[in-house]
C-alpha cells in the first residue's frame, strides 16, 4: 500500500472517530487506523446512530471527493430520509482559488505554448473556483471573448486515490452492516465514481457542448457555446463566453421588456425537448447556467452534468406525472413499479394505498398551488419506503424537472409544469399507437406464446411426477384462485382475438385480391371498415398486453 494511501486511511479513521463514528470506522475496515483513544469504544456489532448534521460535517472534513459524494446523496431522497438529504444539501463545492501561475503552467503543458501566446488577453482574477477546476475569462487572438476552464494541479491523483479507498470502504461496510447493504452503497459508489471521472475529463464536457449545440442548431432562440478546440485539451476547456441577464433576475427582465410568461414556457420547452426528443438532458439547469439575451433568446452553459433517459423510461415517467395530476393511484403505483423495480418482495396493496394518500392530499389543493418539487418529494418518499430501485438518471431527471418548475414559477406565478409536459405526453401516447409499435408488441406477445407452448409440456410433466411421488404439498384458498382465473380468461380472450385478427388479415387480403373488380364502389368502404376493425383488435391486444403488477 502506497504511503499516501496509508496516510489517507489514517486521516479518514481520525475524522470518523472525532465525530463519534467508531462502529462505522470498524465496519469499514479502519479499526487498525483508529487512534488509541477511540479503539476501546468500538462495537462493530451495532450501527452508529449518526445524526444528519454530523454526517454532513464528516463529508465536509474529508474533502473534495466526499463532498461530491455527499452532494450526490443529497439528490437521493429515494434512498435516504428527508432530514439526511437536507443536511447533505448544505455541502458546497466552493474552495479558495489557486494561484494563477500554477494554472498557467497547466495551460502551457496541455497546449504547448505559454498563456500569453495562446490568448490575446487572460484575466488573472478567476470568474469562479471549485474543487476540480477554476474558470477565467480571456480573449482569443481574433478578439472573440471566451471563458477558460482549467483543471487544478494534482486533482486527478487526489480523486483517484480517494475513489479507490472509497470502493474499499464501501465493500467492507456492505459486508458488515445490513443497513448499508440495504442502501446499495457499492452500486452507488460505482455510479458516483463513473460520474466524477467523467467530470475530471474536460473533453467529455466539450463533446456534450458540441452535441447539444448541434441539436439546437435550427432554433435561433437557444444559444449553446461553441468550443474552441485549438485552445482546449485534457485539462483545459475554452468555450464561447455568453453574456446576458440571469434567468431569475426578475427586475432586470422587466426593465429589459422581456415577456416573462413566454420566457417561462420557452425555458421549460427547451429543457423538455432534450429529454423527449434527444434522450440526453442538462441535469443542472439552475439560474446561474441560463442567460437571457437582449432579444429574449436563451443561452445555456455548463454541460458537466448530463443525464440520459431511454424511451421506455420517458413513457413511464410521463405516465407517473399524469397519474398524479389525474388523481389515479393505480396508474401512479404501476408507473412507479415500471420506473423503479422492487429490490425485494413488494406489498402492492400497501404501495397503492400510499399512492392513494398522496393523490388524496394533492386533490385537496388547487393545481396551480402544487409544485413539482412537492410531488417529486412525495414520490421519492414512497420509493424509499417500499425499497424500489430508482435509476440514477431518473433521479437526475426528477431534480431537473423540480428546478424547471421552480424557475417557471419564479418567472410566471401561473406556470405549471404539467402544461409544458402535455404536448410531449400526447406525442408519446400517439407514438405508442402507430402500426409499427402495435406490430412490435404483437410480435412480442406471439414469441412469448410460442415459448410458453414449447416449455409448458415439460413443466407440466415435472409437476405431475412430483405430485405422483407425493413430494408436493398444495394449500389453496379460493380467493387466491381469482387472480389466476382472471389471468387465464384474459389470455384466452387475447388468443381468440389474435386468431380472429390473423384470419381477418389473411382472408381479407385474399378476398380483396380475388374480387377487387367485382366490389366496385364498395371496395373502398370495405377496405376502410376492415382496417378499422383490425386497428381496434390491435389496440385491444396492445392494451391487454400491457404489464400488470399484482401483490406477491
């Protein structure tokens, strides 16, 4: 073990013991590093009772990597109780700037030329300073204004060391603490490590900028900075400097004559378009990253945090939001399960009762008074309570939607996110009813039926053999047969409908082909009528084939 690693282990053990987290240190494999004064107080059989403010303080004392881990956990209300989320939300990644001479050395090493040759002007006073990078304003030789993001020296080595140690600590904790194991810390740390390593690599952000700039290239009301590749490298990112008013500067917007309700709608549409048309989205669209130009156009910066959502997740999310605002607790429960599969046994009835309570609470409020942040918090509490596994990108999206809703309400008190979501929900619904989508679903149902038909005889034979040998005890209550009988009845209905549809397709096609001249003026009505009947049957099969989740 390298000396720097041993020192870091010892430092982490010292911070944990100073904050009274002796059992946690032992469970994390740090018992040998504990100070002598604390080693006698270790009882690894019991979890520490860690207060939220102590946990946040511990992350802060452990520095950059742990602060960022705490910030990530602050977005996971689906995993942590609200009081811990709030405490970790106070962690700020804001550190004193490093001397500009050190950053000039980084620029020269990355670009092969001194700063004075690369830029016509370079402001030594930083525009912003964070734990990983520092931002300065500058001008290119052709006079264009840019901002230059420079990675601080030694950060990669420090973060990589901490990520290795963090993976080791989380593995020990998962083995020794059931509470931590249930939290899924190993997967969280792996996801966090991927995200932080991407943040360390500036070309990743540069390509995201180019990607979003291309996506909005046909929309003159959206500006995404261009990247100046000739003065960018692994540790240096040079991009267009966007000016304008911060999007939450209400007084400034009013003085400039900007139509705020229209701006609220355009902000929401800009962000939702990326989710539902592109699949990638800006995961941190706070007011500091959005600038309003004099003509009302929107400038968007900082693509260091980008989320991705597949088509199925997008559809489930819209279903969930619509279920909440339509006060349909069954729809809410089904969408939640589709978005976040259960980690263990699921009490479906209890989940729907909780969904009904959320819906009932929201029903008592006027739609305009219900913020998406309130809805998201209640849904995440349900996810936490029922141990549903919510994907990290969905958490990022819920956070983005919460920020978008709050921003819209700041600009226009009558704004509501569901109004902005409505056209995308309609489009998703219509897309799901296209002939191609219906055909895909029918094909999937046919393959499932074929697999069942092939495997069923073998399963039945083995079951009968076990029944004959007396090795199976069966206890059945009449009430338990109802769901099974209902399912068999639905399957038989679907089989009959599928056979009828197949017969109609084959027979109808042959009839039209053979009698197209004899049908005369009736040909078109027969064709339209047959198409309508086939469409209705396809819709029936698609609807009855949707996933249904029942209590286990």
